[in-house]
């Protein structure tokens, strides 16, 4: 059979509704289940939800919803898939992904609603995925979901996001809690889905939800998710992230007060990889707060936030990579709806660098940890320091951009004591990945990875300095002309925008950038077998 439309609720059918929504300049969303019954049928006794899920009709139903009716977004629940049929979620959700692809449409947004982080596999098939069960309009619910997202930043990337569920802004919470809820969902790059009654909104709710500066942080194209920068254990937290790119001098920061009394909360520039003076703008109040040296602090009300954008005069590349913010390949690994025991797991540990570590790594080829957001400005050899905890001799295969090195006898003397190993690594200009694995035995517990990526090229506002053993590279931009000085004439130059698209290519040392739109760009120069990547800003 085929899906049937309830004529009492939808007398003109679904295509009419999708066309109407498109006529308003909006996208249209559809709901289904990976199993045979919807959540309303499984939990609410809704007879109309029985037998209408995607199971065994995946291609048929998706062709109907996405091609015939024209919906652009599909949320796929799993109440029927898990509780009714006990289907393996990775198998079934992957089958649904293939059916979406087979419709011929490449613009469909696919939301996986498993009500917990489904596992790393979801990042390659879904555009977003729920990380918790349903939200409700209570402070406790917001905090619970925030905490569940604390160690998931490693799984966020452009077009693929951790979904913290819909917004409860305007559902009866105090304004200060609404502001915190919205700011945190924005900075953690959660999809923003309005869960309130759009026909009955106060001016305060409407103004908050329409805040373009907050939405711009959420919609930032870098795909980065905020990480927990500091937590004093008494309710004062600092959440932060880079904006635009891994080499940008712009940051978004939320000073968050979870406690029951007002607090002064501080963020230090060194924790944001900034140096010197930086300007601070209050995003929620749309107000410039001025220029500050080394740090910024503010009084934050109980359950409140101060949400700011910080632009540094001097920025450094990230050199400290906490294990709990990395890609943990088998974290929350599930088979037939059951989480597999003794797989990669982040855990709080006050003795560790960021207050947490990752344990239960290794013992299978898939149970690895990967630091895959390491940006280097130039090809070269760098010094890497791995900090770990281990009470016995263990080994690890370290793969740097696919090249393996075996590290033996990693033993800190105790599983509560930290030790480190220092290793030279060769990085390429641009993005790098360093993976640690052990297919037969456990890895040490991982604390933090440190790499001195600023030793060859300084921050984005500094002059260009030595980029290899032979040459110094200097540039100048004046009157729309970019000049590359003191380098061999035989060069290849490419200019990329922040999305990675080549916008200019030349073999000249002097060329015009007049036609580039104002914004941030990356200059890649290849000469004498060396690559150099550097950020510049077109005013």
C-alpha cells in the first residue's frame, strides 16, 4: 500500500502544503519513523500512527514525500524501530540515507532522532542528530541536555550538527533563562527549531529569537561547536569557539552562571589563543563594550549569560587539543539498540588538563581517538606532546595524516598519574589529523595533545616570517594589490575563501585583489616544493 493523507486534517493534500510553504520563501519539513510505527503509536496509542513508518517502504515513502510532495527536510524518529521491531539503528538509518540519495535530490536535510548520541557513524549520513530525549520547558531539562553535549564537539562539522532539540524560548521560562537557553543553543551550533506558539509571542521573545548577531554565531560556516573552556565547579562556566575558520581572530564566548546567585565570571585571552588587546561586543544587547587587555570579566545574573563576540588584534593557532573534544570513534557505539560496553568514553578528572580525559580506547581497530582539527600554516616539522595516564605498559599506533608510527611502553606509573611523550611530527599546510589506535590491546587514557604549530608562523596579525629553512616570505597589501616579496619567481599562488573554494589563481608575485569581496581569505603559495598557507583580510 501507500501512505494515505487524513482528509479531515489536510483536505488539499501534502503537495499543496509544501508548495504553500515554498511560496513563503521557506523550506518544508516531514516526519516519519525508521520502524513501522510512529512514536505517537508506540507511546500514545495513536492508531493512525500504526504501520505508517518507513520500514520496508523506505524508497517508496521517500520518493513520495521528497519528490512527489516536495518536502525538503525529514526527521526520522525511532520508537517503532527500537521498541517495536528492535532494528539495528546504524543499519536502518543508513538504508534510509541511501533511499534519500536515490530520490535524486541532494538538498534534503536528514535529521536522525535516536534520543541519544547515536554513535560516530551518524556523522557521515545525517545532517543533524538528536543527542538526548525530549526537551521540556524547565531549567533542569535545559541543563541536562547542555551537559550531554559537553564532550560532543569533535563530531560537529559543516553541515553535520549535534541537535539539542527544539527551543523552549517563550514557553513560560523567566526571560533570563530564555536568554541563556538561546545563547547556549547558538554557540553550540545546535539547529534552531522554534517550539513555541508563533501566534502568541511577547515582544521580548520575538526580539530574542530575531537577534541576527546570535543567529550568525549559530550559522557560522566553519561548522565548529563551542567547547567548555573553564568550569569552576560552583556554577561558573565559560563556553567558547572560533568563528569563520581555525585560523580566525574572532571568537564567540558565553559566560554562563548556573548557580542561584549573581557571579563575576572571567575569560582569559590566552584560553582563546588571543594576545594583547581585543574588542568585545555584547551580542544579546547589541552593544560594543570596548577594548580589553588579556581578559574580560562581567557580572552574570543567576541562571544568566553574557554572550559576547571577541575580536583579537593578535591571534594564535590552536596548540592545545583536549582528548574529550576529539573524535572518539566508538563513543556510544550501539548494536541492536544496546550501547556496547568498554568503548571510548570521556570522563571528568580534575587532575587533567581540561578537567576530563578519555578512557576505554583500543582493543579493536575501530575504537580509536583522532585529533582532526589541527591547523598548520605551513608544511614542516613540529613538536607534539601527548599527555596520558596509564598504570601498565601499553602501546599505540600514531597515524599522522595516514603515516604510522608505533609508540611503545607508554606507562605513567598509575592510572591517576599523568605523564607525557614528546615526538616530532610532520604536518602539512592546512588541516591535519593525528590518530591513536591499538587493534589488539587497550590504549592509555588520553588527556591532551599539544603541538607547537605557532613556531613556524606567528598569529594572523603578525608579519610573515621564515616558512622553511631557506626562505623568508613577506607580503604587502596596498591599494588592492597583493605583493609577495623575497621568494623564487617560480611560484604557484591560490586564494581560497572561507568555504575552501578557489577564488583566484596566479603564478605572479604581484596581483590585484580588487575583485574579491570584503572578507577573510587564505593565500596558499607553492614554491621550491614547499607549501605555505596564510590568512589575510580584504577590507
